[in-house]
């Protein structure tokens, strides 16, 4: 998840308290460079691996500046005649966070510059077609300016940037939002498919960004682009094309206050991040699924023979990441035929009697910095096992200590309670399980296909659950004041139940516990009363009918029951039934989104410090 922004106009006359004015240091007029730089500061929550700008002026031409590190590391060049500019803040997916990989990227002649959010899935094939072009980065993005260059050349001097981008856009596969500029042209051309892009309209200027936060201090009149739209922005207005036709997308007025705007209009980062899950999951799977071929490409290769001889996969992780690991362990066994165990990282020892050269130790860690998980990796390395990290954070310590890494690509997560990263961890681990199963010959293409179809459909399924939020909010209001909450499930529903309980206790400070549903009757049932709601995962992959029997046992003792139920199934006795779209093995993961929303609304009704719960930290770097 990266942030992109752009501005076209004559600069802005500033108020004393205007942020861009403060940055300009003159209290008078903020230049195009200042405005774009300020927009990037406002978007830094979307990524902070590198930053860059491209500015275009009538006589100065195209000026590009970019460097790795946070937005304030970037010195924006002074280009007094610039009338338009675009900028980018990066969350790395293809290529490490270096100066060369920072956006904007340019064509061979240095006439065209592009910033991009998303992933061009077919970049390798496109790059092969552009064999005579000179590439200077490892990014997928760089194919775009070169394709535009080709297109402009094909149009033999007749062409303009808008037509070139329209021709190129249809060749890109994957998700993207792009802004392109060209020396000698007084417009910014933008396009979106699958990644957000919003335009800001003022009397004599136009803004564009991944999120209104970038320009909200200048205008509240916005136009949201839709997938497939390509637009030409000038200082006087915008022309938006969809399927070749000029369209009117209307103008809306944003009414959020500045603080809410930083959170995309949500009151808390956590709720925003819950709602970002479809976008995050799209990034997680982008370019990695070959559904028809029944295969995945995680861009990792094990030494010859290693997977064939593999005896055990040990997953090490803490907290939410541990629950992602528990989910994955079941999939590793089912899909790759390898025995899989999960250990709490702080408890992990390699263990006598295991063979290090036949063991893969998978560390699951959002931050890549959790001391307990790093300790476990070090113990596994010391024992001679092969180590593998599944993390969100490029360049993090864990990536430097393991043999291989797969990135979950969820984008920055600011809320202390992990939400979107859990979903992206499970999705990445599912792909890893398929990859290992396929390579070992334990999983045929025909059996892999439905798993991959489920992953492909996951973002849409999560969106359906998010659209049903009012129903969960109602349940949270009705049951939120209960004495305690029990979460139950079976099989893949167990880690989801554990995660649901963890989320609730973390942010609401209520007592909540997750159990394997069958265990209720072996003890915890003594705690069940009419004041202890039971939340159950009743989906495919979670032995729903048997779980429902246990829920009924709790209901008999007066407990209210809320169930996340596979769409089309019905358990008439549930007090609240929340439908979960059918996505096969990842269906319980979709149910988890209801539990996240339930925790959020219970905590919000109690006015808790949701993004920074008491006593907790986002990254736990002590043992
Ligand atoms: C819970 C939560 C924590 C983390 C745990 C591990 O919402 O966020 O339980 O999952 O501290 O952190 P990472 O994944 O960064 O290793």
C-alpha cells in the first residue's frame, strides 16, 4: 500500500496556520513542490520506505527527486515555474527500499514520470516486450513509463499523454492507481483499477491522491474515481473517461474534521484497517495465484530435495500472529502432507529427536521485530534448521536472520490490535501451504484449484461482511455489557475463536476467552450464564453442526448465541446469525471479520482507547 498525490495549479496563497505554508517558510505562497510534499506527509501512514516527486514547469521541463526513507528525508527541489507535480510515498513490495526503487519512475528519455500504488502482476511479461528499454529499478512500476514512451512513439508525435495512458492502462494486469506527467504537457493523467484514487476540485487547481487526507486542508470538494477510469487533470477541471466515453462522476463534499480525515473518515485506525482488508488482501495475492494451473508463485525457492525430504514444519509466533500460525498449521498438514506444529515463540526450543535438516521453521510476525519471535528464530538457526519468515515489514530484523521470506503486503498497520495483517498472514500462509504441497507432489492441481479460488474470492467475501456491519454493531450494543464472552469453533474455527477473544479483551478490557467448542463441556461450561454470550464460528472448515451442538449446550444454560454461519445454512435457534460467503478453506477467516467488528463496537460503545489499548504496544521488542 503506497500513497500517491498530485497537484496542478498556480500554488496556494497561505494562511499563517496552513501546514504547507509552514513548510514553505514564507507564509505567502506554497509552491507546487511544497503542496505535493505536504500531501505526502499526510499520506505517510500508507508507507514510509521512500518518497519522491516529479515537477513539471514550462521552461524547467521535468524535474524528479526521490530517495529512500521517510518523507522528511526528501529535499524537494525548488522549481519556481512548476505548474504541476506528482508525489509518492512507498510501502515496498517489489524491490528493496532503495533510492533507485523509489518513485517516480521515468522512461528512457526522462520525459515521462509515473507514480503508482498497487501491483502490476504482468510486469515481467511486459518487461520482456520492452527489451530495448533501459530499466534502472527492481520495481514492477517501471514498465509503465516505458510503455507510455512506446505508445507515444507509436503515435508519431501526434499523441498525447492521455491517449498513451489510455492505451497502456488496458495492458496492465493487477491493481493500480497511477499518476503520469510529461515534459511539455500541462496536465496530469491518472488511472485507477483496484486501488483508490480521489480528485480534489478547487476554483483554479485540481488535486489527486490515494486518500483525501492528502489535500483536505485545501479543498473538501472531491470526486471519487471508479475502477477503469482514466482522467486528465488540468487547473481548470477534469475530464474522466470510462470505456472510452466521457463520464461525470459528480462532486461530493467531505464533512470530516481533520483528525477523522487522517483516519480516512473513521474514528479509529483500527476500524479503518478492518475496512482496508479487501484492499490489503488484493495486494497479498496479487500476481501470486495461478488459479487455472492450480499453483502459486511466492517467489521463493528451497534447495533441491529439501521439500521432498521435509518431515516437519514448526511455526513460531506470538499473539495474533500465533493464531494465524494455528490456522496455517492445519492447512500445511492438509495441503502439503507435512506434520505441522505451532509454538508460542517465547516457549520454543528446537527439541531433541527432531532432524534440523528436515525441519522448516516458519516465523510469523507482522512487525518482524518481536523479540520473542526473533529469539525462537535464533534458536532454530542455532539448531541448524531452515528458517522462513512471513512478515509485513521489508528490511525488518527477522528478514535478515532467516533463509527465506514471504511478505504479506498488507500495508502499514497503526492500530495496536492487529486486524488486516492477520488476514494477510493467513492468506500468505495458505499460499505457502499450496506451494509446498504442489512442489512435494502431495497436492494435485485439481485439488489446489478450489483453495486458490477461495483466495481469489476472499477480498470480495470480506467486503460483503463489511457491508453487513450495522448488524454486528446492533449485536455489540445489545450484548456488549455482558459479564464475559466466550468464543468457540472447531478445526479452522479454533484459531478464529482465539483471535476473536483476544481482539475483544485487548480493546474492550472485558473478559473474553476462546475455546475449541468441544472443550466447553469439559470445564468452561461452569462459567456459562445468561450474562455470558457465546460467539461461534459455524462455517465450512469448522465442523459447524458439531459446534452448534456445543452452542446449544451453552444456550440451555441461558447464554445468548451469536453465530457466523456459512451463507445458505441456517441454525434457527441462534439469537444473531451472521452470514459468511462461501470461500472454502479461508471461510473462517471471513467470519473473523465479524468478530473484529464486534470487538470494535463493544469497545467503542465503552469509549475505550481503541488504537492504543492500555498496557500494550504495537511492537514488543523485549523478551
Ligand atoms: C494483537 C497483537 C499482538 C501481536 C504480537 C506479535 O492484536 O497485535 O498479539 O500479534 O505482539 O506481533 P508481531 O506479529 O509483530 O510479531
